[in-house]
């Protein structure tokens, strides 16, 4: 668009200015509300806070660690009162867990379910924002039919207890499944649930649909890579495939052998540039096959990558873990949906907050943490500030320091995506500078509009937001747009 000099008379200028002010205000409102509501709520980072260890910091000292990575949602495997108390009034949202060992009792005894909710959930509300209860973890894939049979009735009883206490609107009931409830996940269009589980899963999906709770899946592309490192491309599992375009349409159906190109699903014709998205879409297809086409939504209750493993655990390294989790968090921040559900936000809980020294199994099991027990980063996450802001008197995150200064980012003019470091920091210290950026953004719109010198109303009606900014150089705008939803959802701790 051509820029014309300002040749407006004084009289119309003042009216025009007022109009501009109004419009820029509306634009700001639009930017924030539209971006946040487009997909329901803006995505935020969730993390699994497992505690199978004897050397973890106190819950109080965990708060700044969460803050340093911008996590606003936490998933527990129990309902640890120390944690729930420590996080009162922090704005952090909690998923609490009811362990598998309780299922049998909960399934037959509604009173037990009520008692559990009364002592493990109700006392912490509303100061601690418990939003969900996971009843059991990976129950169906233990292949223990008596345990599996308890799952659905236990979920029902816990939900009934919440209803009786008037808490069912704020606390949902769900359970976390292993991805192994699928018997086929590749290509995504062929996704299907294990035959022997379909009856049970149908009941559970029906429950989710009726109560508005999500289906939770624990998904680890790491396992797929470890099991088959020759066939599966490391770039594909680490979110590093480059081809999101369909320019190479030759369908060589080789499970990701052509690393950079990602994978083309021959049936849906959708291209996947990472395995996690393919796994999620396989779940959506499996659900649709049982008649659940619109709901429930799918959330990733666990995903992660170990920074250390045994000899035979190929791919486990700090560098690879950093790539997996950094790239994952960037996707989450971008509110990017899967190819099949591009407009559905990705809700992810990273596994895990800490390396847990008492977990049994291969070495990798004890090395999924973003943090070591002493509070230092297990490795550096690129693009996520791991430096707690100076108003904390904690000296936890001394490791590496994510690309030095994060507080003067307002001067950076490149869009968040292009910079691999320092693209986002949600610490309270930076919020102030972001709001000054907002100010600048508003002024800038105001300035641009005044240059337009056309009928702004017509313009507004007929154009998409993009064309309201005729500048080639839209970096400022990009940053503001990208940051708006984050800002609104970065709670003060
Ligand atoms: C708890 O989190 C939910 C989900 O974001 C939110 O709607 C609700 O307002 C929060 N409640 C409190 C008390 O902060
Ligand atoms: C459970 O059963 C499925 C199929 O019946 C099998 O593939 C899987 O390995 C079994 N899992 C365990 C943990 O035994
Ligand atoms: C990532 O894992 C692969 C497979 O084990 C390994 O060859 C590679 O060196 C690792 N990359 C880094 C940077 O550690
Ligand atoms: C934090 O600082 C104190 C004193 O400055 C020191 O004793 C302590 O070891 C530090 N902790 C960590 C985790 O660096
Ligand atoms: C963390 O930030 C503070 C204040 O912004 C700074 O003084 C300190 O050097 C930083 N630490 C690291 C490791 O970058
Ligand atoms: C950030 O900006 C402030 C004020 O403009 C300045 O005093 C400070 O030195 C800057 N910090 C860095 C790391 O550039
Ligand atoms: C946008 O403006 C900045 C600062 O003026 C400049 O450094 C950058 O190269 C420009 N980008 C484009 C794409 O013109």
C-alpha cells in the first residue's frame, strides 16, 4: 500500500485523532480477546511434578523454578498437601492424582470417593486452583482386567462426589492413558484403539463428553525412536523436520526416512513434521471410529525426553532432551494445533519437573527432569528463560543462563519465531517492559492509521487485520500479537 502524506485539515484531524484513538483501543481489545479466545484459552506450559525421590527441594522452593520456565499448570500424581498448601494463591492450576491403589475401593464405595474428595481436594479450594482429578494412571495398559474394570466406576463415583459437593463445575474428572491403548497409530489416519479396550474406552469417552473433561494421553516419541532408531528420523521426533510445505508430494512411504520432509499421511493427505502431532491425530481418528468426532478434546498428560540413559537407550542425551523440550515448548507457546485439528490448542504437561532418583527401571526413567534436585537446570532450554528474575532471592538457576539478559527484550525487533534464544520470558520482571511495548504498539497503530487517510470504517469492515498494517516491516506488530495471549495468562506468583 502506498503511503500518502498527511493532508488533513485541523478540524478533521482532531476528529480523526479521536477516531484513531478509539480504533486503536478497539484493536488492542480485539488483539487480546480474539487471540486468547480463538482456541478457548491461550496455551500455557504444564509440567508433571513427580516426587519419587528423596532429595527434592521443598515445595516452597519449587515455585521460582516453575516461574523460571513459565509453567502455569502442574500435574501431581497424588494430592500432596505440602505442595497444595505451598501453591495457594499463586494462580498455578493443579491436576491432582488419585493413585491406582485406590481404584478398587473408589469403584465400589461412593462414600470413600466422597471422603477422598473432602480431604484431598475441597480443603485447598479456592486458594489452590485444583482444576482436575486424574483417577488412576495408565490403568488400561497394565492388562489387569480387574483393575481396568474398576476405572470407569471409580471415575463416576469421584465425579458424583464432586457434584454432591457442588465442585463439579470447577473440578473435572479424567484419567491418563498410555498411548499404547492404540493398536495402530501410523499413519495417523489409521489410528485405532486396542480391540479388547474399546468397550471400556467407549464408556470413558462418553463420560468425558457428558462431563466436559478431556481425554489424557501420555505420549513419548522417544520410545518410538529408541525402539527403531534406524527407521525413525531423529529430526522428526525432535520437531526439527523442516518441511511444513507440501512442495515435495512424492509419497515415499518410509516411516520418516526422508528426515527433513516429515511424513505425508497417504489417506488424509496431511503432512506431519513431528511425531507427537501424528500420535495425537491418531488418537483423534481412533475416537472418531468409535463415534466421538467432536469431543472430547485430547490433552498430552505426559511427554518428554531423558537427558541420560543406558547404553541401549539411543537418543538419551542432554542435547537431544533440550531440543525436544525447547521445540515442544515453542510449539505450545505458538498455540499450534495438529494438522487434523489446527485450531485446537495443544495442552501439554511436560514430563517432568525433576530427575527422580528413586524411580525403578532403566536409567532414562530417573533422568526426565528439566531440573536436577538441587534446582539447577538439567540442561539449557533454548528460548525459555531459565533465569529467575531479580526480585527472587533464590539463586537456583545458575546453570548456563539462558542467553544472558532477558529483561531488555523490548528493544529486539525480530519476531519471536526467528530467534532461537530469548524469544519469550514470562517472568514478572518482563511484564512491565511488555506493557510498554503495548503502549508503543498502540501508538504505532495510531500513527499508521493516520497515514492511511482513507475511510477507516470501510477499511475496517472489508479488510482482515493483516491489511490494516500496510508496513512491510511488521516485526513490532508480530511481537505484540504473539505476546498478547501470554501476557494475559501469566499469573503473578
Ligand atoms: C482456576 O483456573 C481456571 C482455569 O483457567 C480459571 O477459569 C479459574 O478462574 C481459576 N480459579 C481461580 C480461583 O483462580
Ligand atoms: C498388554 O496386552 C497387549 C495386547 O494384548 C500387549 O501388546 C502388551 O504388551 C501388554 N502389555 C503388558 C504391560 O503386558
Ligand atoms: C542425539 O541422539 C543421537 C542418537 O543417539 C545421537 O547420535 C546424537 O549424538 C544425539 N545428539 C546430541 C546432540 O547429543
Ligand atoms: C545460593 O546462595 C547461597 C549463598 O549465596 C549459597 O550458600 C547456596 O549454595 C546457593 N545455592 C545454590 C543452589 O546455588
Ligand atoms: C539472572 O538475572 C540477573 C538479573 O537480571 C542477573 O544479575 C544474573 O547475572 C542472571 N544470571 C544468569 C546466570 O544469567
Ligand atoms: C537494560 O536497560 C536498562 C535501562 O534501559 C539498563 O540500565 C540496563 O543496563 C540494561 N540491561 C542490559 C543487560 O542491557
Ligand atoms: C525492520 O526494521 C528494523 C529496524 O528498523 C530493521 O533492522 C529490519 O531489517 C527491518 N526488517 C525488514 C524485514 O525490513
